[in-house]
C-alpha cells in the first residue's frame, strides 16, 4: 500500500496535551485529578479493579486443563516424508529438511498419507497406522 492509497480517516492527528486550556486537553491533560493514573510510568494490570477483590479471584476454579501436563512434540505425517533426500528418518534429518523446527526435541510420526519407499525410522513416538504403513513398504521402525 502506498501513501496515496491510504483510506481517508486512517491517520489521525496526534493528541496535543498539556498546551493550555485552548486545545481542550489543558491542565491535567486528560489524566484526571491525582491518583496512580495521573502519575508517569503507571500501567494498569489486566483484571485490576482498584484494590477490590477481582472477579477472577471470586469465581471458583472449575474443570481440568491438561496443557500444564502435556509434553510438546513436533508432528510429522507420512505424506511429508517424500521431502526427505535420504531414506533415514530421525530428528536431525527432519530438521534439515525443514519439516520441524530447529528447537524441537520430541518427534511424533502420524499415519496420514502413503509411503512408497522403505524408510529407516528412529523417532520418539509413532502411531500404529504409521508403523504399519512403513513396515508394509519394507522399512524398519525403532523407537
């Protein structure tokens, strides 16, 4: 987008504060009288209600969330293995092929897609369908 293509009203003029009563933002500059909001460096924490007990602390905790107990793992499907240059499938070869991120430590191989050549697979986790398809193609699997 070029400067002449910017829609009308997209750029507003900066509010000029503290320059006297004539501009409508004089004296307290829109900060009110005293209090933390009038001071410099003040930032309000999310959910803060002025010292009153916040609503999120009043409500009971309900249910269970398993995200704290999950171990993150990189997921690779069988149809992505054709991007590999070699027949060896492990953490290092998947990172080099760009199929998973470089900071990944755990890999799980899933069975979406088909395998047309024998692969030597050495990953942390593998689904049953992926294991069956690799063995049917003549490959080997070691976890």
